[in-house]
C-alpha cells in the first residue's frame, strides 16, 4: 500500500488586500477617508491593498469596524459579493438609545459607515422628555423636523418652538437641547451633518 503524503498546511497569513480594496471602493471611500475613519495610516492601507504588508489583528479589527463588516469578511480573502439593489433593515433590527428616565428614545436610522459624517435619527420624546447634547465638532449642523406633537430647541439663551411639519436648522457646535414641553408625546426626524 502506497504511503500518502500529508497535505501541506498553508503557513501564509490571509491576504486581505483585494477584499479591503473592493470594500473601500464599494463604499466610495478614498484611502484618506478610510484612514481617518479607521485610525490607520494611509501608507499602511496602501501597502495592505498592494499585498506589501499583512495587518495585525488590531488593524483588521479597526478596518472592519470602519467599513461596517464582520472581521471574518476581511480575513476570508474573497472579494465581497455585489451589494443587493435594496437592503431592508427590519424595525426590530434598528438600534435605539433611551435616556435613563425613559422619556427620550433615539432610533438610529443611518448606516454605521456614515457615522461622523451624515447621521439621521427618529427622535421620540414623552412629555417632559429632553435630548441634551454636548457641543459637537466645529461646523456641525442639526436639522429637526417635527412629525407629531410639538418640540422646542434650546441653544444657550435662544429657544424656538416647533409644531408638526416645521423644521429648525441650527449650529450644533455648542451645547443644545431638544425638549417636549407639551402634554402629549412628540416625535421628529433629526439629521446631523458633520463638517467635511
């Protein structure tokens, strides 16, 4: 009986360059934009994409988070499949944040890969509820459109009441607050635009 040779084990680490480049291009991100989002130098990204460097696990983790994909997608080495024409996010899969008093709920509607650039939320406030925010980075703007009830926007010594259908646009690089001063629940669409 002929002896069988044991199968050779691949000792080379996974090459993530092609997958990284495909994911980055699918999201229309430049090397510089991905570098900023992931906290990885532009030169390192370029070397990884050209298979001139193999990233550490920490770097792969940062890249996966910045691209909004599981870490296994980058380590698998296969270029990603084409994105579906329509992606559906079920109601129960939409992440939300609640204030400790339970009077404020913020449903996160924007995709994770756009965080820090362009964000949108559904804001729900019970009577007496408030969304208090610290100052965002200079140049940040917010837009709130009331869909039910009434809301009030407060910036320092200035306040503006809003009713259904009205929109307030304001600078968000100072402390600000959106509150429900009415007697019924209120809701609205909140859009946050960060400077480029």
